[in-house]
């Protein structure tokens, strides 16, 4: 899960044959509170963009309960082109993660080691973003 600039907010490791909808609530709950200089920290994003993999009433209901506006493409009704202007940010972040050879091909047998490599890759992406922002 990434923000509007492509900075990773939450990442979880799962098997390749797990449906995205089953991990949806866990991923939304994994978002850390958004800290702002003034006022209370925001506990949720304002809007959620997702592709057709998340087109389930369960996902829409969960976002509604959390007070998050959602924009999820519907299967068979909407084309993916309208979400393309938001989806490329996610694809770019995945390409940044694929620069790390350890993440492109999974060499580790233990999931904890691969999760640690994912966390390290996301931390390096955040570090590069902060260096570009403040230098």
C-alpha cells in the first residue's frame, strides 16, 4: 500500500495464491497514523483508490465504516483506464522494489527473512524520497 507519491505505507508478505480481498482489512488497519505539525494526527487516509481486484462489497463496507471515501473500479462496468492515472504510482513503487535483487527473486526459505528484506527495501525508498525532498 502506497500514498499518492509512491511512498510505502504498509507492506505484508503473503502467498501468491491468496486473494487480495482477504488481506484488504489487515492492510488498511496496518496504516500508521499520519502525523501533521498542527492538530491531531489523522488516523486514516481521506480517499482510497483500488483496482478491480478489490471490487467486493465487503471492501466497500469496511472503508465506509472507517470513514474513507473509496474509488474502486467495478468488474465488467468500468475500464481500468480511469484508475490508470493513480495506478501508475503503485506500479512505479513496485519497480523501485524490483531494483533490489533479493526481492525480485525470492531466495530465502523463511518468510521472516523475506519480510525483513521487504521492510529494508521500503525504508530505502523512504530514505531516497527524504533525501530528494530536503536536499
